[in-house]
C-alpha cells in the first residue's frame, strides 16, 4: 500500500468515525441535491435523527470519489454508524421498512423517535 493510499484510508477512517451517524450525500440535509440523498435525510428525520455529521460530496471531488473507493460501494449517498458502513438509500429504506433501522440506531446509542410514537399510540 502506497503512502497516499494509507493516508487516504486514514483520512476516511477519521471522517466516518467523526459522529455516531455520518452521511455522505449530494447537497446538505436542509437542501438535498438528489432524490436518493433526500430520501436518506427524510428517513433519518422520521427516526428523530437530525444531529449527524454530513459531507456534501458535490463540494469535494476527493471525498466524492474517495468514499466510494473506501467503502467499495459505487453510489452516493452513503450512511455510516459508529464508523461502520450501513449502506445507501435502498438499504436504509429497507432497514426502515423492516424495523432494522430502529435496532441499528439503538446499537449506536440513538433512540428512534418512532419508538416514542409507538409508546404514545399504545398509551391512548
């Protein structure tokens, strides 16, 4: 492994571990620039996950190409939790539909807002 490759690997290791949830997306959460990035933002929002680190890959070609190499995943957006690659839009949507996202968020110390919604509905 070249020094440049090792440096890049460490750089992306640091980026994906910068927060419990890290999203590499097109645009920013307040203004996603593609439908897939928007879907990821909306899914996270439904779970009450609004405070996460994000990187707008449209602003930095090094990050845009480098994260694809790092994860060996060809598309953006990419979601990481506790430094672990979770997937892109399709995987996050599937996890949301099947309830696996609630479990994954719990593993990283985040309580899904959907649990609170279920608790409120059960109490009524």
